[in-house]
C-alpha cells in the first residue's frame, strides 16, 4: 500500500501535471509520464524481494 501511495502521489500525479500543464506536451506523453509509476513500483518490489524485508515471521512474534 505504501508503494502505491508513494508511486501515485509523489511520482505519477506531479509528473503528469508537469508534463501536461508546464511543458504542454501531447496527451500520449502525459500517459507515458504517468506510466513511469509502474516502473518505479516494479523497482521497489524487486528491491524488497531481494532484501527479503517483506517477510514477517509470525511464529517468533
């Protein structure tokens, strides 16, 4: 959930607004900019899987 919130509100929405209203690029570039969130989220997921920080041992808790 944290990855979704960070990806959406910190990366995708501001980048989409920049591309659309500041740089005045066409709509397909706005779509590409917003879609970069998925690549960011993939990187975070792969990093967490490699570090194994997503595992929680419920037996020891």
